């Protein structure tokens, strides 16, 4: 079973480009992780302040390893979060 992560971000108005750059950086870094199966970010076609990140990891530990990386701490926890109005993260297990 793989672990799927669905993250929804609501960005503060005017900070969309800043967050796009963070996401581009995180996409490149995360896709190199051995436990990452898929990482794709999307932006709403109706509201440019809404982002959806879809991620898959080999298991829950791989996701925890991702969250423990220095770049996750640097780009997400120490930087991006301050430019968000809301952040929701939900995890799912695949049904094999």
C-alpha cells in the first residue's frame, strides 16, 4: 500500500508567484526522494490563490522522512506557511 497526500493551500492575495516558486523548488527536490512515487502541484483555474498538491509515497514512513528533510523545513515550515491563509493536509492509503 502507498500513502497518498492531498494538500490544499489558500495563499494570501498577492503571494501567488512567491508560492509558485516554492512549489517548483519543492517539486524538483521531492521527486528525487527514494520514497516518493508522485508529486504534482496544481493551481485552481477559478481562483489563483488556491493550490492543490497531490503526492504519493511508498509508505507512511517515507512521508515522515519527506517532512523531516531540511528543505521541507526551510521552504515550507520556515517560509511558505507565512504566506498562506489556510492549509489542509489529508492522507490516504491506496486500496490494492
